[in-house]
C-alpha cells in the first residue's frame, strides 16, 4: 500500500480528537491502566489479522491515538493539573521569554523544576504562565524567578476558551505570585545570570529587531512590520488588525509556512540549491524560537527539514508524507496541540495547496498559454498566487466559519495584492536588521523601503475591508449557503465530468457568493439586532435598527476590557459610521467608564442621561467630552415608561432616582420578546420599582450584584416572569437560577446576540 504514514497519521489524530471531545463533555475514562493495554492489544490484532491493510492501519492508528492520549493525560497532564489551588512556597522558575506588560502586572512563560514541585520523573520541567507585579528592572529570558506562587487552571473568559488555547501550546497550569491585603500581587525576586544562556539568543535577536523597528518607523507601520517579521502583535494597532481580519489577511501576521517559504526561497536564490538547503535549515532552526515556536511555524520547519533530508539522501520528495510526519511529530510531543487553532489552520491550508494548487494554477494560466512570453511572465506569478489562495481556502473556510462565524469573500483579491509584498517585506526586514546591526548608517537606505512596503499592505487591507458585501456570516444562513456553493464546486471539480470546465465553475461560484452576500445584507437591513458585549462587571448593549440607526446603552467595561474599543469594532464589522443615541442608565464607572474615550472615537448624535445625577469624576469627564465634540446631552425627565422619540422599539423609565430602566421590544412575528435592562439597579431599587408598578419581560438583563440576596431575587423574578436572564458578569459562571430561569452569561459566551424583525414603521414587529 502506498503512503501508509498518511493513513496512520489521520486516524491517530482522529483518535486523539475523540478523547479531546470526551474530555470536553466530561466523559474522560480514568482507568488508564486497563484501557491502555487493551488498546495496544486490539491495535496489534487488527493490524495482523485485517484482510484489508488500509482498514487495519486505520483501526490500529485510531486505537493508538486513544491509547497515547490516555497515557499522556495520566502521566503528564493530570499530575500538573492537580497543582491547581495549591500554594508553592519559595518556587524557583526559569523565565522563557519576554513578558506581556499590563497596567498593574506582567505575565511571562516560565519553566519550573519538577523536583521542587514534588512531581515524578515524567516532568523534568513544567511549563507555566505566571503573573507577577511590575519590576524596576526589565525581565529577560534566562532570568530566574523566585516567588511564592498560587497555581490555578485557566477558565473561559468572554467566550474565549483560555484552557483550550494554553493546552494547545503545552501549558497546563497557570500561577500568580499571590495578593496582599490590598489585593495587589506580592513582590518577587528576579536574579539575572552573569551571562545569558545560548538558547535565549533567538529571543534576544527578535527583541532587538522589534526595538529597532519601533525606533525608526511610525507606530502603525512598526506594528504591522513586527507582526509580519516575527509574529509579535503587541504593537499592532487594533483597527489594523480588524481590517486585516475583514480582508482575509490575518494569516500574514501569524508566522507559518508562508514565511518559512519566503526564507527558503531567499537562500535558494542567493546560494543555489545545495548550499541554500544547508543555510536555510540553520536559519529555520534559529527563526522558529524567534517567531514564538507556534505549532504552525514548527510544522513548516519540520516539513522543510524532512524534504532536505530526502534531498541529501537522494530520495524522491513526497509532500503529503512530509505533512503527515510533521503532524505526527507535533501530536507525539503534545497531543493537546490538536486543539490549537493555528495548527488546524496551518495544516488545512497546506493540505489544500498540496492537493489543488497545481490544478488551479493550470486552469488560471490556460487563457494565457498562447499569449506573448512577456505577458506570460507577468501573469504566471499572479495566477500562482491566486491558485494558492483559493486552494488554501477550501479547507480553512469551515474552520474559520466554526471558530469566528464569518469568512471574507474578497480574501483571494486581498492576498493577490498583498502577499507578494509581504514576501518582499519579510526578507527586506530581516536583511535590513542584520545589515544595520553591522553598518548602522545603512538604515537611511533600508527603512524607507520597509515603510513603503508596510504602508501598501495596510492600504490593501483597509481598502478590501471597506468593500461592500465582503463578509459572509455563519449566523444568517446565507453564509452556510455560500459554504455549500464552494464545496459543491469543489466536488464537481474533483469528479471532473468531461463537459464541465473549471473556467465555467469559478465565475458561477463567484456570482452565487456575491448574490448570497447581497441577500445577507438585505436580511440585515430588515432585522432589529441586540448585541450584549462582554464587559466584565460593566455594560455595553448595542441595538441596531437594520443598518439605519444604532443605539448604544451604556459604555463601560472592567478589567482588561475596553468598551469603547469593542463598540468601535462593532461599528466597523456592521458598516455603521455613527451612533444615533447613547443612553446612559447611570452616570457612574460601572456604566460610563469608557464614554469619554468613545466620544473621541465615534460620532454620536445625542446622549440621554437620567435626571439629578451626582457630581463625580465620571460625570465631569462625560460633560467635558460632550462639550468638546459638540454633542447634546439630554436629561430624560418624562414620567413613567415613555417611548424614545423616533423609535418604536425603545422606551425609557426614570421612576428610580438617578437611574434609567430600558425596555427593548424585540419581537419576531407572533413571538413576543420584551427585553428589560435593569443592570443599573440594585436589588433594593428593583424591589422599590416593582412596588410602584408591575414589570414584565421575556428577557431580563441584570448585573452580578443582583445575585447577593437569593430570596429577594427569587421573589422579584416570580413577579417579572422572564423566560431567560442575561447576566453581565465579572466572575459569576452560573447557567441557571433556581432551576427555573436559564441564564446566558457574557463571561462564558462572549458576545450574545438577539434578533427580531423590523416593521415598515421601523420598530419591532
């Protein structure tokens, strides 16, 4: 049988994925000592006795994957996770990278000696992410951290599964240095070695490159350049990241096989194949830790090194076998890497290019086969680039849909315009760094080129992101229809009926996707949408009347979140240019913390606040920013529940002093759904409101503070009779209240969206 490694790797990965999903569903089997030998015996029997070798290898690999995952979990992961909740006194750890700096603390990856943790020989060193207070001297790779650490396991935050992310990168425990009586992290001791260890050289070089680029390029250009060169997005402007995501270009800042390909091509062009192979292997080994050693760049490095070995021993290159072997090595090193989104996208894109890029390139180039040679030279790289983009999208599109809920329609166009420039920028950036380190005066020639290239990439991403009908969403059904169109074309192409040509299918698919995008936009224009943004203990609710009017209820977020940035990102995704009305249910930090920043970012037509607010820093910042940007502030003095002028779906209630209660009429045909927003009220205030008037709503939006007095809350809920509760929460993770009321929590789910239909009057039907 040809290529048995491919069969084995695919089903080995499938076995691992089965165990991962069982762990997620809390169905993991604990009796490893019985199941592991049983899996091995069954695997051997199937391999020996199966009449069809492919079936035998597949079943053997499946059982090997299950067995390996069981053993890895029992011997490696479980002892580490059992450290959760424990306090480690006088722990010593080696710092493995540069820290991420936050306002009050820094987070850095470390390796802790297993013996000091009391773990067995299966753990020579344990990788962990540690949060420590800011230090006077910069923390460097190779430094030794000494501190009392408290261990914990990462949880889901704003819909982001942090545990899955860190496990995919081989980190199974996190820690912090403990907190004092004031709630601040305790001080730690950092010891600097006399001489930095050799293994830190790539990390120090990456940091030097980042520092040099930041010194000579403007902030925006420095951010995108550093992201492309080494995958460091810490300085990458949020609006530019958003534009690249919308344009389908975010992969150029996630260092992967494309960047390794640029590196190899450069050495081949300069040194030829023989010496280029040797030097490129050395360069890749140095570049992998520079780029953060993500699964995607390790996969690319492994594939290339396997190909180089084949070249040296004069064996025929087999890219699919190389890809399979690279995946197998990564899964053996850490089977939890199967959860890594970067690994999934990297392998999916590479597989698509290996299977389809040559076919697509041939079809795209066919119209130019009989053209003049100068035209062929121009169109050949363009058709190759377009073929690579289209073939990579075949397998990455379902992953993107499932993970992010959208896909960019114009991604092939953006890649056609930007990827060749990205390749030039990648090589020019690294060459310039080395050249200017040896000859500082050379920066006069080098860095203007980098500036021009990075500016072009940002312009392409912004232009493509602004094109209409460019985003297909998972939520509206039209995105799924577009997905079926794409894969229908793929199926027809693979079956290859003789009378159907690819040149006929591609335009048909393109027109179909464009029509579906336009239908999606039409659907959006006739939809009343309510989006509850993850804001910690704060609140930010966006009410969109199609694509015509946008109302924002409160603008505040706690912790690392920034409600103004989240709202700005929402406007960009949904093609709004301004906010018509900003309603503040209370003028305090919990509801208006980020308003002053918002007014400087986004045009707002009017602001509505409750009457008789108290003087505070938040109120002063609000009125100052409103006056500076000429935005009228309206005090809502109407008695009782009164509709907001110009809308048929919003009404305000100011019965409680200095507070507003908002009702959103979010209906869908005969199905009624009134949303009551009482987030700004305390439990006693809500009790007072219910004594003065009856309230009813199918959806109730409350704060975490409402959970303090359970008896009072249960009485209040029995009066309001909600069908569901939306909890804007900093820490509470409950999914039901009193066994009766289902709870949706922005902490666990991230952004929550509810939709209804618009009537001809502009309100909910």
